[in-house]
C-alpha cells in the first residue's frame, strides 16, 4: 500500500499541538484520521455522526475527558 500526503487546514493551536507531540502519538493520530476519512467516504452524514457519537461514548466510558485529551495533544 502506498502512502499519500494530504494537506488539511488547522487552526494555529491545533497545528502546534500536532507538530510538537511525540512521533508515537502523531502516528496514532494519523491512523485515527485515516480511519475517520474511510468511514466518512463510505457513509452517510447521519452514520458518520453516529460513529462519532459512538467513539465519544467509548472514550468517555474509558475515562477520557476533554482535559486528558488536551493533555495528550500537548504531550504532557
């Protein structure tokens, strides 16, 4: 499988968080983004929103809070 590079506009804060996080976290984020893009392409807007709700619910059930996510993105 070949790898393509896409340019995605991000706000400055998000871009900085991504650029300064560890390579391991960047790789995980790239996988997550790839998965979301595939789901988006293969789905309707309603099913994508349902998927995002499901992912959010699972993250919350596993203890992920907005503060923890922000900390992960800041690589603390």
